[in-house]
C-alpha cells in the first residue's frame, strides 16, 4: 500500500507533465488544425536556451522564464515564417514541413551541443518526503504538480474568462465567421502557436531533471505519450488532454513500479488500441462542426 | 431620405469564379434607413453580393461604396464602418453560450468589459432572448438560434445590416416577429439589405426589391411593381409558384 501511494503521487506529477504537453498539442490543433510533429523539437530548443541561462546565471527561475519566452518566440517564428506559407487544403504538406523542421532542429542542436546528455539539476530535492514512514512524493514532484496545475488553471482562465480567450476560441471553431465579425484570425493563429510552444517548453523543462539529462531527443518519448493522450482525449478537448495525461502518467508509473520499465510502452499502446477501438474519435471528442 | 449619399452603392459589380460569372454588371443602392430586398432563384448570386460587400472576395470590376466611401478591403474594416451581416446558415459558435456569441463581435471594439456585457444584454432583451443569455447555443431550438444570429449582427449597432435568408426555416409566428424587428430597424436609421425567398415577408418589409437572375439585375422597383413584372415572374416568382 505504501508503495502504491508513492507510485500514485509520482505518477500524478509525471502525468501532469504529459498533460501539459498534450494540452499544447490540443491548443495548436484547435488554432490551426495541425498536429505539430515538431512540437518536441521546438520545445527542446527552448529548453536548451533555458539550460544556457541556468549555466550562465545559476538561476533556475530565470531559466524557467527563458524557456517560456523562447518557446513563444519559436512558436511565433515557426508559424509566421514557415507554416503560414504551407498550402492548407490538405494536412500532408504541414506534416511534412513539421518533420523537416524536426530534422533541422535536431541537427542544429547536435552541431551546437553535441550528442551527449547535458545534466540539468532540479530546483528542489528529488528525494521523497516521508509522511510518518510512508514515502510520498519528492519536493521536486510537488513543484512539478503545483506549477503544472497553475498553468492549467491559468490557461482555463485565459480561454474562458478573457476577451483574448473568447477571440481565440471563436477563431479556432469558425475562422470564416470570426473574420466577418472583425476577429483578426491570422493573429489568433499566431498567438495559439506561441501559447502552445511556451506550454510545451515548460513541460519539457519540468521533464528533464527526471530523465538522463538534456539531449536533442529528450522530449521524443514525451511527445509520443502526449500525442497518444491527445488522440485518446480527442484532439479538440483540453479536458481530455489533462485527464488523459494524468491517466497515462499514473499508468506508466504503476506498470513501471510493479511490472518493470519494459512493460510501460506496451501498457500505453494497449490503452491507445483499446480506446481507439471503443471510441475512435477520442473519449472526450465533441461533435462540433468546424464551420469553414 | 434626408441624405443624398446612399448607405450602400453598388456600381457595375462583376464577380467571376474561374469561368463562371456569378455577378455581371450589378448596380443598385440602399438608401439611409431603407430596406431593400435582393431576390432571385438559387445560384442567382445573392450571397455573392454580400461576400463582395464584406470583402470576402475581390470583384473583377465595379465599385462598392458605403456612405460614399469605398467599402473596406478587409473584413476587419467592417465594424468600423458599422456593417453587420448574418450568414445563410446560422453561422453561430455552437460551443459558446448565447451571450458569448454576442461578445465576439464586440470584442474588437474599443469598449470596456462592462459596456460590452451591457450592450450584449440589452440586445438579447430586445429580441426576447434575455433568459437564454447563459445557455449554450447548441441547447436552443432552431428559431431561437436564428434570433441569436440576428442579435449577434445587431449588437454592434450597425448602420448597414445584410441579412442572408433570415426567415429561412422559420414558422409564420417567428416570421411575423422577425418582420416587426426588421421594420423597427428603419425607425432607428439602420439600412437593411435582405436576401429572402419568403415572398410575403419580402413584400411586407421591403421598400424596394432588386431581382437577380444569373448574376444580372432583371428588375428593380417597389414590391408592387416587381410583383407584376413579367421578367420577374419568369425568373423567380414563377419558379416559386411552380415549386
Ligand atoms: N466561392 C465560390 N467558388 C465558386 N463558385 C461560387 C462560389 N461562391 C458562389 N459560387 C457560385 O456563384 C453562383 C452564385 O452563388 P450564390 O451567390 O451563393 O447564389 P445565391 O445566394 O443567389 O443562391 C452559383 O453558381 C455558385 O455556385
Ligand atoms: Mg445564398
């Protein structure tokens, strides 16, 4: 039982990182109807900048800010100078450009930093805290949990309680109608990319201390898990991304803890297959026609 | 009419989609506080006129003037010129609440949050939708949703309102209420360009009628004049009667 409590708490923190990344995929999907296969590589670039900042200044908090700002800039640049020029009458060109971008970003990172994993320390201890003599989560996991929840709440407020959020939702669900109502739809798409990249960058920044270190491919598995989650939850559903992220995080942690790390990918695949068989549109898929 | 400059002036408008000439040298005006109906069979080019006025497409030739000035070249210029439009379908944000739908067009205006909400609530009250303000649009029956679409066009206090088949799918009671709303707009100085198939409704609310057929204006006049025009009977009313 003690072990279960520990795994659940750790899984929750891990799951929220997946949830954040899945949320970032949902934000882009809603804004631009694109599954951004370059999301992990773009976020990794932002985290390399954060790594440089923490190396120079020694401040994790400045690095966190740097990850967010760089994430936004990368999102802006990719949307304005790349994706916007890609034909949009079918989804293939966008995907191909994204995959090409992944290759370019991986190469650039490789040239600048080499193939090694650079260590990035957590701002808080990763040793578990004890309640009585039961190990629960570590201070770092607690930090991850609180920051991820904070971001989720902030995004919910942004999208549901602010004028910008209203415009973002309008442009996402009915771009043509929104244009007629005076919404600057292209600007909303850019903002969607910026928000999404920043959220993804934070997710990867939170992930790195729990991994081997930072490397061009550090976020690849996170992307696979988050993509699975986004499909499970329905690409249009932020709630689905969060619930699915936590579920997959807990599943991975439990399977790793009880059956061994080798079983975790199989468990995720089994879950994906099961959900796609039962609800091909995703668990939280909404039947919302997107007007042209 | 107190002013000689028409609210909307369309002159020699020609629009082509590839080889198809959807509008061919179309000219007509809508005066201040005037209600003009644009009628014609399906595919005549009525919605295309709206799209041209709203800068959704680039005409091959011709000019469109609003209050004597060239119409905006981008949709983002419409609200400043006080032009609103409804769509042929509903065109609502189905996942939003009723009041949120009205807040969208207000969001790009230079107003405080309180003012926006106030405007939205007043418009909803005016159209008998106050009790539905917080309801998700998707939960409302069709006639109410149709009214929400009208409310969303009215909430910005347009001086020129383009209504694309506002009576489509409505029963006679709802059409009567709609007619009263449209007539009331003239009293507030709003000009209306109306596309509608429902002949009785058109005859009741329109000051003038412009008849389009295959992208050309085939008749133009008061409802009575147009009703008895043989070209119109051939192009449109005959079709209606036969249908
Ligand atoms: N975006 C478009 N591309 C190609 N053809 C179009 C487009 N919009 C309208 N058309 C064509 O132009 C003609 C007029 O259409 P429309 O203005 O929608 O007619 P109405 O509203 O009078 O029924 C039709 O033949 C229609 O098929
Ligand atoms: Mg039409």
